[in-house]
C-alpha cells in the first residue's frame, strides 16, 4: 500500500539521524535536484501539475460511471480530459483510516518520488490533487488498457508473438531503468510488478504503472531491505515471503511470472483451476526446459505463424531463470533486456526464413 510504505519509511526516517548521506532518509525533490545534475532530472523541469477537486470533477464529468476505466486495490481510475484538452487517467485514491495531515504529507512525499521518474516505458505522472480529504493522481492516459485484459481478460483481440515480445522488452527496459541508479540516484524496486500494472499505449508499447509501492534501495554493501510484505499473489518472490528480504531480484521474479503469462496466456493465479494448478509458476516451471512439453503450454490463442519454436524455447528458458527460488540465481533486468533483444532477432530471422522458403515453393 503506498501510504503504508511511505508511513513506514517516515517512521524510519524519524528514528534515524538527519544525515542526508543516509539513503534511507527522504530527500525532497529540490534536494535531489541540487545533488543530482544528470540530464534525466531536468526533463520534468516544469514539475508535476497541482489540480483542484473542481478541476478533477470537470475533467471526469464528476466521476461518471461512463468514464470509469478500472478499479484497483487503492481506488477507481477514470478517464478524464483536462482544460488543456489533454486526455488523462485520474486515480481517485481511497484513503480510509489515514489522518488528514499525515495523509497530505505522505501523499506529497510519494508524488515527489514519482515525479522524478522519467522513461518511455514508465507511465508518466502528470500531476496530483490534494484538496481537503481528497487525493488524486493524474497519469498519462494509456489507450489500450492493461496487458492482462489482452491476454486473458475482456479484450477480444489476442496479441501475436512479436507484439508479446515487444511488450516484454518494453517492460524489461522500464524495470531496468528503475533498478539502475539513473532516476533518483539510487536503485528503486517496484514491489508490485504484474500484468495489470503493464499498460499499453495506442501503439501497443508497454509502460509500467503504479510506483506507489516503490521503495528506494539502500546503496553500498547492504543489498536488501526488510519491509512488510506488499504485492500481489502469484507474483511474490518466495525468498521475500519467507524472509521479508526485499531485493531488486524480487521484481525479476515478478517479471518472470509476466513472461509466463505472455507465453501461456494464463493467469498468474487462477482460482478456477484445481488446487495443484492454481499457481502459474508451479504449474509450468518443470515444463519450460523441455521442448516437447513446452509446446503444450504455448497460448493456443496465439497465431501459429507469428512465432518460431526456437524463440519460444529461448523465452521459456529466460522465464524459468527469472522465477528461480534462489534470488541470486536470477538474471538482472539489464541481462533480461539483452536476452529479449536477441530473442526478437531470432524470431524475426526465423520467420523471415520460413517466408523465404514458402516463396521458393
Ligand atoms: N494511466 C492509465 N491509463 C489507462 N488505464 C489505466 C491507467 N491506469 C490504470 N488504468 C486502468 O485501471 C485499472 C485499475 O488500475 P489500478 O492501478 O487502480 O489497479 P490494478 O493495477 O488493476 O490492481 P491493484 O490495485 O491490485 O494494483 C488498470 O488495470 C487499468 O486497466
Ligand atoms: Mg495498477
């Protein structure tokens, strides 16, 4: 929960010294700007916009059901049009049980962090509204909704393999960016990476959303932080759930689960299946490195002539390494980006050869 996490963070901040060299201490955006002069930080030079409740109501026709695009654990998401004509997604946060003053501070802390992040594969935060007890986050609008709906949800059109590979690559690049120190000077772990948090724009390019659970990672020797377990069933790193040790590799595990969803078209957790088949990783992990068995788990809705078995095998192999129980045996997100680029080349070349041989006939 975003506010739970920021609250824990603030508590820790209060209990520690005010030394700004400690990566655990929250630093306001201005502080980061002084310290970090890299070009990434300058793109948002206008900062996030601040909206009033009236502006949010006007944008969404008073939060009419016609504008409702989704509902998540933290509230509802509406499509809206700002006065400028820009189409946006307005996330109306439900903040039950949070004291007003504390909620306000924490909300601003979160927005400060979010507004530092800037990458083509991350959903942009345009602004926010903190008016009385109301809290909204305003994001760029993603016309094609979330990935899960295209794989096994409400959307009719099923994605072909090159499209799925492109989504995997975009998501990998977004996560690799968070894990690198380039956004706010130190690595960030997403903590709730999943197929409903991968949104698709008008060209089906993937962008990662919901950084509310993001947690800044400490630098130096310490490579993990302990925290309350947040996230979503089906995507939990087993090491994280058993020890509470949160690492960047916890995101890699969740990324591996999304790769399996792309490959099989199945859900990370499907309660309609029998007790042994509800968890996707447990269901398919033992089949991923067996070429013959692998064919049985390929999404039957995927157009057959859009993939080569070789690229599927490489993809499944990468997924199986991402979901290894031992976090130090998983690849980094940077490695995942490189591997997916190779897989895309392999598939393109393979299909080109098939087309070529068909033309020869
Ligand atoms: N920027 C956006 N543009 C278009 N649609 C969006 C946007 N953000 C969210 N949505 C839609 O609203 C839905 C609900 O989003 P929300 O983030 O609240 O919940 P979730 O990610 O589905 O689940 P959870 O609360 O467990 O994280 C998403 O699944 C997506 O379909
Ligand atoms: Mg979400």
